[in-house]
C-alpha cells in the first residue's frame, strides 16, 4: 500500500509530497521553494521573511468572515538520523517511507513526520474547499530542530491571528499547553597527540542498537546514553590497565539521546588478557543494567592494528573524567505535575575535531527558568574543572500554561464532541516554538496537538496511521468552532 492510498487522503497526499523534498535543518532551501510554489499553484497569498519562514494565507469560507484568524504552525525541517549501515544522503534523496502494518516508517532513517505531518495537515486545509473556517494563516518555520532559528527571527507582520495551533506534538488524545525551555552547552577540550606507546594492543569499542529518541520526550524512559557507556569503559581501561585513548566519536544531534558511539583504545600487550576479561564483564554488567529498557543493545570490543598516535595523557584524563562525571538524564520531576519531567540534561555528542580539539555538546531543559540555569551551571562546572572552554547557546524560553485560554476550551470541547471522551491536558518536557512566538506576539493563545509518533529523532521514528484521521478531524473542528 502507498501513502497516498491511506485515509484521510488529502493529508497523506501532502505528507507523501513533503517526504520527497530534502529538508535538513539549516538547509531548507528546497522545502521553502516547494511551499512557495504550492502557494502560487493554488492562488494563495504567501509571505516569506529574511530567515526563510513562510506563511500562506487562505480567506474565510462563506459565513465565517467575522471569525478570528487561526494560525496553523509547523516547522519545515527534520532531524536527519540514520542507521550506521544505511547509505543515505538527506540533502539529495527523498525519504523512503513505507506502510508497516498500523504504522508508517522510513527504511533505516528518520521519517520526518516530526513535523512533516503537521505541515501536511496545514497544507491539506489550505486545499480543502469543503472545510468551514475563518481566515487561516499557515506558518512554516525553519530550523526548529537545531536552534529554533526561525522562531527566534520571525519577521514583523508575519502573523495577524489571535489563536495558534502548534501541530508539533506526538500523542493523540493529549493537548499541550506548556513546554520546557532549553539551552545548549558546548565544551571544547584542547588536545595534543603523541606517538602511540610501543608494546600496546589496540581495540575498537562499539556501542550500538540503542533506542535513542527525543531528549525531551524520552529522557525519563531509562534509556542508555551511548557516550556515557563508552566513557565508562574508557575510564576503566585508563585507571586499571594504563589505557590510552586514540579516538572517540558518539552521537550527532543536541536534541537526540545518542544511540551509537565508538572509541579506539589501547592497553599494554602484557595486560591484554586481563583487560579483555574485564571488558567482557563490563559489557555483561551494562547489558544487565539496561536489560529492561535496551534489550537490543550491542557492545563490541574488536582487535585493531597498531595506531600511530594517542591523545596526550593529561587531556585524556580530563576528557574521560568529564564525560563520566557530567550529569545526564532526569535531574528533577515537577512538583506541580508529578508525571512531568521538570529538569534534565543530555550528553548529546562527543566529536574529535581535527588534531587540536574535542567538542562535547550537551542540552539542558527545564520548565522552571531558575532550574534551567542551575542545570547549565552544573554542567559548566564539571567541564571547567576538567580544563575545557565552555560556551552556551542563547537558549529559548519555556511556555507557561494558560488554563483559562478560550482556545483551550474550544479545543477540549471539540475533541469531546468528536470522539466522546475528554482529552488529557498536559505540559511537555520537549521544547516547542510557542514560548518564542509569545515573546513576539503576547496576545496569542496557543495549544499544541498532533497524531501519535514514536521513536522520534531516531531511525525508529514511526507514525500511527489511525491517529492521523483523528488529528485531521480535530484540526478542522477547532478552526470551524473558534
């Protein structure tokens, strides 16, 4: 079965079209051109700002001219993650989306339903001549995934509406009215290289087949962090077996729990047998530690030829101590909403950059601004003690819940009228663009909802087919009822 054969056909046709367009974060030129061409072909008013955000407008249907303008908002970029054994170029190739039972997924890569399915719903409504609604503004922002650049730099006059539907949530039946703020922390370690010591045996240690996932939505699920696991083995090798580090590479994206990492490490040949025994025991212990949350984890120690260089010992000690010691995971749960993560941090990536430096990227989130700052300080302190240079991103604000919102009441009532049950009203630990929109347009009332997605920000990303119809019906009902 093809995507275009699924129902509601209007939405799936647009989603299939979106999956054909390359749209990595910060490289959205093809999807921007696609959206503008979409507007022109369908005689719709459109506007673009300097950063690349696009808004497409559709007038009210007959009898709804006096209704408030509703903004349908989604981001046009996607997280580009693939399995290590998959050959795929996100800058040139269309996503290979397939129907797999009750789900749609991609072959070995992220699907891009985050937020491609939100884009598709907005585009479908722009095309739907049968839907009833007041004036519509469909806003498509750039670079949500790696910096919220589009929301930060939203041009003046792009929005005129009072109500905004953010179509970037991942749990059907749940309506979100708040989100965490966040900030990234980058630590740069200066390193020198020296000739590899003679009489050493070298190994490649691989961590793979972890679940990974969204560093906001999935941070409380007890999943393993590949960078942490690799660092633990490397520190054991250093402390117990005179281990020397030659290379480390793990993770890719600031907002994804890292799924894979590998390192090259050597130990004196005379300690080879004891080290291999200890490494085997370490792997067994870690698999047992995560047996319930990471059943497919693979930890592999492989012999390697002699390498030419290793990291100088002082830099190695500092780097490994920092990677093992830096906080990772949930730091605090919300006292107001017991099931909500309040504060967290993610050790996102470790990259050897040329011959002189190693760059470590972490991401902190919190729904409490002071707690976000404290998490940033804690991470910074570990890296400073280890001799790294530390810098922070500008960060982005959280979105404080407004339980008295008229839009929230309309959305909840619409859901109950359509499906006979009351939706859950929640806040989310993930970051959304809503807080930034509120800074520029303080009058906005906002809610966020979407169909059910799982495995977001990983090659396991999948979209539950049956929930897309409910998502689509709710979008139409809210824009009609407001």
